[in-house]
């Protein structure tokens, strides 16, 4: 049996501990800043408590630093990574290429680097690019087919992480500017207002209303439970549950469900 990882989301310390107690192999959580879910920050003190608890049960802790940074923030992000490394965090999940460059140049401590799904990892070429840079893991886009995931796994050396449950976006992660265009809140800065979850009307060129007040851009949630065995055989290392903004019951129920497949 191949060793795989069930990776659970956590918006806070309480949810993270509940996920561990429910059988998660790893947790991903936001720090105080630079996370793609700005409304789910956590202090270094809470992350340290989490790390100490998680490591008692051989559970890994991954911290997301997956927004695009400006020049003034890069130095702050490097210092944050140093602090996370010093408290025992196992990996950081990043999007910004400036932070990636800092890692390549040896300006970051020797912590595992995971290329976030915000990097738009939906082709073999993109995954190979990060593989050649030396990242430990690439997190694939949620939209990929089983055949595409298989092709990527067979032609790369780094670990592959794929989503198995949760919300889907109508746009590609890291490439959506709808929220920014509508109201100045950028998904790449952790501030997505989720305009795709609102109701819209479909009107043709003659002004005829075809559909009125429907969720035209909001996709159904994702559930890959029937494909887990295939994904394991492909070589996927980590199975990710989406939902850093979801409540504690969602996290516990999904971890328990997938842990018992």
C-alpha cells in the first residue's frame, strides 16, 4: 500500500485540532498575513500550539503564504517563513515567484516548498517547471481530469497533491480577476468577494430574459471519493479537502468520511 496523506483545512486552532482528532494526516492553515483567505488568519502563537499538538501524532502542518506579494511585502514574508520554520512548521504553500526566487537563492530556511494551486498548475509543462525548480510538492488545479492527473504523476518527480472535496470556482485559481474587476477585491490578495456565488440573469442580444435570478456561475461542490483508488494508483501523494473558511463540523465530517473509505 502506497503511503498517502489526507490533508484537512483549518480556519483556526480549534478546527485544526478537531481535524487531527478525526484522523487527518496533515493540516493546512493560514498565518497572520499573506494567505489567500484573508478572513482566516492565525497568530504564530496558535500555530506553534498546533504544531506541538500535531507532531505528537505525526501529523504535518502546512502554512499558506499564497498571495501575490508586492515589493514591500517580500521581506516581511521571508521573515514570516523564518518564524514558521523555527516553530516547527513542516511546509509552506506559496504562489509568489519572488518568494520562490528567495528559496532558490537560499534566502529561506530549509523548509518544504509547495507550489499552490494559485500558481495555475493545470498542465504537465507547468508542473515540470516547478519540479525542475526543486519544489517538494505541486498542488494541482481542481479542474483537471483523471487522465491529466495521471499524465502529470507519470512524468514528474515531485509530490503531487490534488483536491478531492469542496467548492469549485468557475474560473481557474490564480487567474480569476472577476472580484477585482467588480469591486477592487483581488482573489490573488486573499480578498475574493465571490461574485460567482451571486444570482444573475441571462439576457440575449435582443433583451429577452432567458433565465432570471439564477446561480449561473456557481458550480456544484466537488466530490472525488469514487476516484480515490485510481488517484492512489496514479501516484498522488496528498488528498486535499477544500475549505479554510468552513466550520468545524464540515471539517470533522469530511475527514472522518475520507478516513474511512
